[in-house]
C-alpha cells in the first residue's frame, strides 16, 4: 500500500481573492517541512475568521514569510516527481496554482485528493479516526505541517482498522 506524502496549505481566507500563507508537508519517512509565505503585492485579501482558525497574523507573513519563488523552489526540490495528497484538493490546488503563478514556476510534483486513497471502509471511519488521531497526537497548532502529519497518521490508522488480521 502507498504511504503517501501529504501536503497542506493555510490561506488568507476561503473565498475569491484568498491566497496561500503557509505550506507544509509530511513525508512517510517522518520528514516535515513548513514555511510561511510572504504576500505578493497583489495579495491583499484577509479574512479574520481564517486567522482565528490558523492563528497566523498577516503581519507575521511580512516579518517571517519566504518569497513565493523561494517556496516554489523548495517544494520542487523536495517533492520533485512525487504525487502528494491533500484533504481539500479544490482549495489547495488553486492556492498552489496561485503560488506557482506568482513565482512564474510550474510544480514538478502532482497533487491529488487523499480520498483517492480511501476504500469504502476507510471512508466510513475517516472522521472518527481523525478525531482519535488528533487526541493522540495532541498537536497544539493548526498549521500546515501539523495538519499534514495528522492526515498521514489518520490514513495509516484507518487502513490498520480496515485491514483484516
């Protein structure tokens, strides 16, 4: 069975005009990556309700965020040729597109929906398993790399529960 790389993106909001503010991934070997993204000049949308979820202040992005070009180069270097999975494909795909467009780069990796990896049993158990994994891991931050790890662990646990001994 595939043990996939998982990617997650935090964003400035959820609607039109939103943009990526943090990207993180978790690899099957335990390697994690996470970086804040400095807003591009045209990226001005900010949704306070999104900030309440991820806890990232916009000012922090200007202080600590990496340029879109540097983030894209990092992602391409670390994920080249891989297929990475996310749980909010419709959003994450758009935000990655916005990031790579800003850097005038193309991703050298593929992004797919984690649901593509789930059988019927895993789909039925997903939400309860995710809640149990969240309790077990006790990850304090709702941030990109933490969320990616949580998704990875949820997938493994759901598979374990659905695999007959």
